[in-house]
C-alpha cells in the first residue's frame, strides 16, 4: 500500500522529493554516498550530544510547494523530536547534501531553494571533487558567501559557536 504522503500514486519504496511544486525522482543511493551520510551521523551525534538533533534523510517542510529530504540536518532541539510536524527552515542549524551523481542539481536548484528559505548554512559534500562547499549568508536566491574546503582545512559552525570540525573527520 502506498504511503499517504505519496497519495497512493507511487510505490511505497519510491524515492521522491517535492521541489517547487514538482515531484522529482531521486537517484538510488550508492555505497560511497551512504557511507558518508553514516559518517556524518556518527561524527555529529558524538560531537554535539544534546545541543542539536541529528536528522538523516527526512522531510524538511519549505512552504507548500517544497518538501526536500536533505541527506543530513542539524536541528534545534525540540521536546517531541518533531513527531508532531516536519522541521521547517527556522529549525535548521546546518543542512548538508552529499553529492556525487546529484552534484549539479545540489549546486543549483537545491542551493537556490535553501537560500530562498533562508537556511543559514548549507554544506555540499562534493564526493566527485573530494571537497566541501560551504554556503552561508542567504540573500534572495543566492548565498553571499561560498567557500570550498579540502582535507587539512577546518570549519566552525555558524549556528553553534565553539564547534570546530576538521574536514578529515567528515570527508
């Protein structure tokens, strides 16, 4: 039986996202992609404790026309762990997409969508080029700041002061 979210029109195991009113089929997740998402989950869960909730590949409600399923999010703590609603943009401390086959889509449409909804910090873990693209300071459809980091670099979280991450821990 198809899930309610899919309206009964799509098989329950289909991987779909609603992006600006369009239902898009997501590519299958390969082992490298899955391993990096697992690494992010393991690393941030140990690092942050109760300072943020780790959310893996679950819906993010961005208005009525978009409900992406980002690979990884750090969310503001919520007493019911978002069991009564999906997180919204104001709940997001950090959003990460892991990209190999979806790189162009994540660099363009997803980056634009997240900027429009004022996600404060968007990281794109670019597996093709073995780097981390960091987008900060959303303004309109763009982020005013983009930094590309590589192994050996470190980065602090804008929404969680005092947290510094070595790229080698997540890349």
